[in-house]
């Protein structure tokens, strides 16, 4: 129920549902990840870290929790972040979260070609996630691979129809402008 509410963009209601799940089972992994995500989106850094760490106590290699903590680690050097994210992606090659995190780190470090590859892998792992398609499109655009970028921007627009607005960190109008 919490996840469904989260997909609808109803974060407060999702938090209530996840809270109920955690009262029933304090170690419920999906509820912990949901609460971590909500806390992170609300700027509650310490709470998000706490939830991610609780997941990692159960599953030390949980890619979503590792990627979430990495994203919260805003004080680290970009090169170190890219290196750590690359290591995470190498350890978790079947995790879209790890691949997206590596892509973000590569972009910060100016390694756009590496970022495009990481975003492509994330998109292959979660083909219905518009954020992965968007990140891949922008990376291709920056590389001057315009024909491939057009295909990805069109994919973003088609996925945006089914994705709730709360799950889109981009504006559909901006995607249309980039496509034009």
C-alpha cells in the first residue's frame, strides 16, 4: 500500500502506510526503503541515513540502500564519489539503482560517456522508469549523439504518460523543448 501511494505522489499517505508496516515488523525492508526515500525527498538527511543503515544491517550489499547513502554523501569529493559509485555498480551489475548512481557520479566527474553507459544499463534493468530514460537521453544529447537522444526523449515522453508526476524530477515541457 505504501508503494502504491508513493507512486501516486502521495508521500505523506505513503509514510503513514510504511509506518504501519514498520510497527508490525520493525525490520520490513521495503518499508524501511520507502521511509528512507520519503525522508530523503523531504530533506530529512539523518532520518534517511538511519533507514538506509537499518536496511544495510540486514542486507549489507543492498544496492538501493548503498546508492541512497551515496546520494546523501554530499560532502565527498566528486572523483571519490565516482570511484565508489563505480565500485558499487561493479558489485551490483543487476541493480538499476547502482547503475543510476554510478551515472550520476560520472556526470559530476565529467565522464559523460561512462554516464551514458551506466544510464543505458539502468534503463535496460528498469525499462519503464522514465528517469533512467531521461538521464540516458540527456547524456546522449551532451555527447552529440542526437539521433539516439531523440529516440530516448520520445521514450521519456511515452513513459511520462503512465508515470505519476511525483516520480518525475523533470518537467514534460522541458523534455519536449529538448526534443525540438
